[in-house]
C-alpha cells in the first residue's frame, strides 16, 4: 500500500515459486474470478493478476498482498482504470489537474496462503549411496528331490532315522508277543487282576459268581460318585458305582472289588484299611452284590471300554469284569449295578427302560477282581 516493491522481498516470495502462487490465487478466487494471467511487475507492490468476473464477464485486476506472517489478502485494484486514464506524455501548455483518487479497493476474505499451497518444499534429500554388489550366491538346486536326497545323506539324519526305526520295531515286537495281543495291553489306571496275571494256574481261570464288594462311600448323585471313582482309579482295586434303592431313596454307592465269598472280601477290606483307603473295619461295609444287569460281552478290553463310554453318556454307570472260557481269558463281560435284592435295582431298571435297553438282572459272574 505504501508503494514499496515487494517482488524481491524474500519473506514473501522465497517460499513459493510464481507458478505455485498463481495456482493458489486461482483456488482462492474460484467462484468469483477466472484468473487469466499475471502482470510480471506492477506498481504498488505485491502481485497483480488478470481475472474475469464470472458473473459479469468483465476483466479486473486482483492484487495479492501479504498482511501478516501467514495471512494474505487478494483484492480488486484499480490498476486497469488507472492505465486507461493515464495522461499522455507532457506537452507544452497548461497541465491537466491530477485525477481524483479512486475509491478504496474491495478485498476478498483474507486466506491463509500456506493452507492452499501446502507446506514449503523440503530440502531435497541427497541420493543414497549405491549398495555395493553382494557376493554371488551359491548355486541353488535345480531339482528339489536332489536337495532332499542330499539332506538325507547327512550322517546325523541317517543316525536319527536308524534309531527311530529300531524303537518302532522293538515296540511292535513287544506288543505282538504280549500274552493278550495289542488289545490287552494294560493301562495305568487299573491294576491287572491277579486272576488274569496268573495264567499258568488254569484252575484260577474259571468264572464264578462275584457276590461281594466293599462299600467305599455313598453319595447323593451319580456325578459325585463317578467323580470320586475317577479320583480313586488305580488304587489297589477296581471301582464301580451302583445306584441302589433303599427305603424309597436312591443312594449312589461306590464299591471296590468283586469277590467270590465273604472271607475274600473281609481280607480285602483289611487291606484297604491298611492302605488308608478305608478309615476302619466294619462288617457292614462288606455288601452282598451278586445281582447286576448284564449288558453284553466283548472279546477285547478296547471294545468293552467303548461300550461302557456309550452307556455312561446315557446316565448308566457300567463297568467290565474279566471273563474266562476253557481255562483261558476270553474277553470281558459288561454289567451295571451290584445288588442284594431285585428291589434295590428298581431305580437302575427304570433308567435302562427310559433309554430303551431291555437288560436282564442276573447273577454277576466272571473272574474275581482283584
């Protein structure tokens, strides 16, 4: 406004090029003026651009001035009118009176120029040095099978393969030569009954009525009884749960062992007391349990355990008893319950009927356990 030439002022023009300023002016005046071009040098300072008023079609001059650090103004100037009314060169004769001052120039809203142009161009990053060429790679195997064969030829790999094959061969031979074959390999959750272990004494491999068991505890639900049964698995005996009806109430009794006579049961109860399984010796804990529901026979322990798992899913606490035939082991019988009378078996009879099993209440026979 004071007439100073700001074109060479680095605070104004050092950050952006003329082309960037022209583009910014076009964006700021969009909708009001169509910017036609720039006046390279104009009196009054700043930058002056030709613009066509989009509403009237008239050409006007627009001046870009810096108001503050980042604040600029773009307003219409009377430069074109002053050029049109500039007096001719001085001649002899009276001087014409000076032209009246033009009205104040209207200005557009002050824009912030950096918001239009974006940040000032950053200092160019010097090119990174070229990487040095790497050492040539070792030639790859053209054939993956050749690479695999080369891996197998390593001594440590050959040794591992040989050891693995030897272990597998020994394991297979052990299973094949076991007395009962693969299906009869005992698991850790149950002690093999002496009657099965002493196969040299054929007289002991005769099935008898298993009429006595030892009461370990009585529970109010099948879940509690079977949970306790799982906790005691593998402790000196085989355990089973029998839902027993007593005076109209159902008691889920957890039993240990299935023995032929009361003397054997008494001796086994003493053993449980000495091992801490039972707190003391009571004659009542030796219970007659000769009657049970017969649920089938199986030639292998694996088949018997699979059938027991299916029955448990139906709410029937089944168990297996070693079987014998002709003086040799002959698979397993599957039973449910252990009762002194048919009245005690009423609850379990109803459960079997609900799941569609027509099981017979019979005298439980098999090899004594344990």
